[in-house]
């Protein structure tokens, strides 16, 4: 765990820099360079104490040693010149390993204020290099300031989500591990800790103490461990980890982070995973990643070795990971929700490939997991190539709570579904290994739905959302069910243009299609509504994204105006009595159907899109029966109104009886406590 003093020093160092270096990423880079600089001098000093020689600051580089830099006799101008010169020259220092030369590559001092540098280096001087987990945690804390979303759509993955993914993918000591968009190497370090814990005598105690949850938070367990690994296994383990990133800054931070967590020679490379072919033939047993998913204007321009041709980064990254697993490989990758259901050809082709050869589970994460940096709704795709070939189904898991508020504050709540999701996943893997015997795993629970690959293939669009396959309540109606697509035809829209005399309508949850209030009409009077749509009498108007019940029949005017955001359909009036049709679409059963088909697509709301709306089937009785049903409903409504009036009258009578207790009014008084006003004498 990060100790308070180390956290204070990091915070103070950032506060010193903020006036001259306002960019958080640049602050992290400056602190990183200074820490490595100081640590090299610490290691030189330790070598001298042990009877050896300095190697980092030796020969012509001896003048840059930390003691000389911090000497009281050095003026502020001399110190800033010496430090700036050392940063530029350090990549040519033959006495430092390649790792450190990479860290200093392109480093420079972005300010020339002697007092700022003096205060900053004084704070760095308080750090001591002991290669401890404590220092690694300190650097993790430092990297947390890089959480804000970057230009490429990257944002820091919360530690507990990383650890959860590592737990379910379960990398082993003999397996190669890759993150093709590694950022600051959080997944690689978590996987390394996971393997050490799995090969540690502390493992049993951790499992008992955490009741199964400790493995989800392996960063809290000291890294003494891995004591069951042989020296040869430990060396091979470190060699098995590999990371790529397109940003040289991220590569530098990854190298430092891995070094501070026990990797003496970390393998992280500046590499464009999507456009370069140099490492295309390098496979991995385990891939863990949260790639950036923002495509530049015009799209990505990849090479032609991808199975799925696309210019969208989210499609290409997932394709890359699927194609770069070994035959027995496994992967966990965070994806934007659109990957699961978007109808475009590239997305469907990608999902078809994953369903047939890779997927064993999809974990839907709650919206807000990446707050305050991004509000994107995300899921985790879990690949296991061997088990996917043996299994006839895919597990769709849902996590509603991750232990933190789903808001920009992200305060701990103590409420988390991650342990339950982990146990369900492990039970599913065990069921696959046991041949998926009948009853070995529940088809549906509060958090999960098991969907057969055959059903997913039969859907035609290979959607991977649980709501696409949940059983919608079926009724055995005496009347035939007809899809809305057969009852509605898109109305040819015409614009309001210069005719601003039309009544302007909107849709409300309670009343369907209504005319706007005078206050609203005044508010929009100054707006150009020429782009509004004319809607004819008896047309169906629906707002998309649709919330339950937001629809109505325009039955009041020959023509009215609605927002162009609304969809308009002409109803088949030969088959439908319009009041009946509106009653059915606004019924409780219809609303439940909408809710089951809704998905998170915009903001925090779940919505139903146009295509899914048209797939809904409704019972269609003969026309005369529809009219009878409407008449019956109207009778019930009239009776309800009569009962409301009767209840109101009875309530007045009840109050009158009680009022008699108070007696007659004898006098009026301004005083609230007047005895006469209360009827007392």
C-alpha cells in the first residue's frame, strides 16, 4: 500500500511543477526522469559502499552526479544548466543499461527557473531507491494523474477492473503475456503479480482471508512471493511479458513502472499495432488490454493482413487480439458497447468470427466505471480458443456495481458484483471442462444468461447483448401476432418551411402526443423551426431513442409540426383501429417488452432503437373486436373518473364529520394561538 509520506512527496513535487509545467503528463515525465536520475546515483553509492565502482555517473559523466547537482556551492543557474545538459546527454552514457537510455531518450527540461528546479530536486532527494513494492505503488499513484482521456481515446483502466480481468483470464507461469496497447503497463504488472501469488506460499492464506476476493486485489499482497518459482522459472517469467504502445511517452512510463515492479529488462516497444507489420507474426498465450478506441478523422489506414477489413480502431484492435492468440490462447479485452451490436458489416463479421472460434464470455460493465475521465459504456470480451471450440454456449455476465459510485466522484460504496461475476465465470469454465453436462450451469441467473452459439448465429446479426436473447413474456393470444414492420410504413416527411402557423407537438411519458404549452411556444418562437417535420392526422409519431411509452397518434389536426428527431409512420388503418393501436403500444405489457429490448447507447439512459421497435409483435384482433375493446376501456375509464369524484365527495364528508368536533366558529383572530379561533371558551 502507498504510504502517506511517499504520497505527500509526489503531491508536493507536482505542486512545485504546476506553475511551470501545467500539463499532468509532462509533470509525470519530469518526476519520472528525476526519480531515475536519483536512483542511478543511489545505486552508484551502494556499489561504492560495497567496495565496487560507480558505473552510471563515471568518467565524463561523473560531473552530473546527484551530490554535485545538489551541492550548496552550486548556483541556481549552474544547477539548471547542469541538469538540463545531463538530460540531453544521458542517452549517450555507455555506463547505463539500454532501459535507462530509452527512458532518457528525447528528455528535456521544459522550464528555466532555478528556484523551481531547486525546490523540485530537494523533494526528489527524499526518495530512496530500494526496489520495493512500496516504490512501485508510489509510481502507480503518480501515473493515476494520467487518467484523463487522450486524443486517441485512451484512458486509465481502474486497478480493480484490471485485477478482475487478470483473475478470470488466469495467466500461468509458463505463458507469454501481451498487451498490444499497454499504456503504463497496468495489465502486465497485474498479471505478473497474479502469477507470483499463484506460485507463493502466501496463496492459501490470501484465499482464506479474502474469502475468494483477495485475488481480485492482488496489488494489496506483498510481492515476497513467488517463492515456489525456481530461479530459472522466474527469469523465464520476466521474459514472457511484452507490451506495445504507439506513444513514446507511454513506452517510457511503462518501462519505469515495470522496472520498479521487478522487471530488470522489461520488453515494451514503441509500435503501432494497427498499421505496422514488423511484429505481426509474434503470438501470445495471454492477451490483456484496454485499447484506445477513438478512430481519427478518415479512419485508420491498416495493412491488409487483418481478417476483418475496417477503418475503425475498435474493430481492428479486437481482430488483432483474436488473431494473435496461440491455439490454446486466452484474452480479456475491454471494448466499447457498440462492438456488441452495431449492424455495420465489419462489426457483424467480427462478431461472427469471435462467436465461432474465440468467445467464452462477455462481461457487461456498469456505465460510469471510467468516470470522471469517460462516460462510455463498456464490456469485457473473454476469449479462450480451446474452450470456445468445446463449448456450445457463451456466458453473458452483467456487473451492476463495481464497488464505487458510478459518478464523477467515484467514492467507495463497498457494494460490488465483481466477486460474484468471478465465481460465475469460474463455474462456467468448470462446466465446459466437464463437458457441459445438463444442469451443470444455470441457463439464467440474476447476473448471467447462457446463450447457445446456435441461437446467436440464428439471429443473423450475432449480437452479444443479453437483452437480445432474454425470453420476453409470451402470451397465448386467441388473435394472431403481427410484427410492427407489417403494420407501419414510413411516412414521407415534409418540412415546415415558412409555415410557422402549425401547432407544435411533443411527446410526453404520461400523455403521448400533446400540444406544447404557450410558455414553450414563446421559448421556441425565436428558433428557426423551418426544419421541423409536418405530421398528418392519424400518423404514429415515436421519439428515438425511445423511452418506455413515448409515442402517440396525431389525431387532433390535419397537419402539425414535430421535431425532426421524431420518426413518423403511416398506420395500416384497414387492419388497425387507431385508438386500439395506441392503447396496445402504451400498455404495461408493451412497456415491459420495450424495457427488455433496450440497450445503453446514449448517456446513462437505456434506449430502444428503430429496428428493434419494428420487430415487436402485437396481437391484432378483427376490426370490430378492436372497437369493442376500446369501448370497454373507455367505459372503465369513465367508471374510474366517477369513482375519483365519489372518493373526493366521500373525503369531503369525512372531513366535515371531523370538523364538527372543533365546533362552530365564534370569532376570527390574527393570533395563531387564539382560543376562540380554535373553538375553545
